[in-house]
C-alpha cells in the first residue's frame, strides 16, 4: 500500500502546480467515454497506444458490446479483431473480457472505486485505477504516465524514475485536493509544451520557474 510520508511541499512546487492547473483546467481524460465502464475499458486499451487510436476503436467496441454483461460474454477473436489496432490486442482482449465479466458478476455492473478492488481486475494497474477513481469519484491520486513522469522530473519535483516511486514521492507532499487535477494538468502540459524531444521551453508559461527550461 502507498501511504503519505512527511516530505514538505516547497512553495516553488506548489506555485508550479497551481500555475499548471490554471493553464490546463480541463481534468477530463482525452479518451472518449460515456460512463465509468467505458472509461475503464478505454484506459486499459490505452496502454502503449495513443488516445486518438483508442477513440477510433471504442465506439465500434461499445456498439457491439455496450455493457459489462455483453463484453464479458464476448468471443475472444471478435474482440481481438475490433481492438487489433491498439496493439497487444490478444492480452488486452483477454483483460477487457475478463474485467467486464467480473464487473457484471461480482459488482452488479458497477465499476468498483476501491483501489484494491480495481487493481484486482485483469489489466488494471494503479495508473488505470487512479484515472477512474479521480474522474468518476473525485478521489485523490497521482497518475504516473509517460507525460507526467517527464514533466515532473524536468520541473525538479522528483528524482525518481520508476512510476511507483514517483507516485509515492509525489503523494507525500502534493495536497490531496490537487493530486488528480495536477495529474491531468501535468499530462496536458507534457503534450502541449514539454515534449519528449524538443520541448517548447521558449513558449512555455512556466519556464521562469522551471530548472530545465
Ligand atoms: S520550461 Fe521546458 S522543460 Fe520546463 S516545463 Fe516548460 S517545456 Fe518543460
């Protein structure tokens, strides 16, 4: 279990978080979804895949299988064909079918919001669980994806490199109310300015506060 430690938040880092949250106020994931079940499946499919590609696939998937019961009973080859272009299609198809079946049979078609329940579902790690918990239930959590990792490291907010350690590090000092909004704003900042290659430091609104800018 990840718990908070006593690391103090620095005024600089809190100021950076507030600026990023003001700059990128939309906290909705860039994946298309109409309900918590669709969000959960879309996040599972987004592993090693762009959101745009997932957004092409999910309307087809949910037209064929609109709820946990139907997706949980779906044929593996049919689901594999639909989600093929998202990559790792065999593993992802197994995961979303098994997860849908469990949500139907164990949780009466409601996506659970507990971290332990969510991460016990096939294909659901802490990142996926934190996205769903934050978006659906407004629960605090730090969502470490490739953009978040790059941005927080460049901003000097963590020296860790492993996602779990980055999550633990940031959880220890980012106030709970800011955790989910900051996860999303850092993600959007990474996409908009702080690119992996050739970051747009000259145009970046937080450049003056950034040790890497
Ligand atoms: S100044 Fe450059 S390195 Fe720093 S956050 Fe902005 S884009 Fe990223």
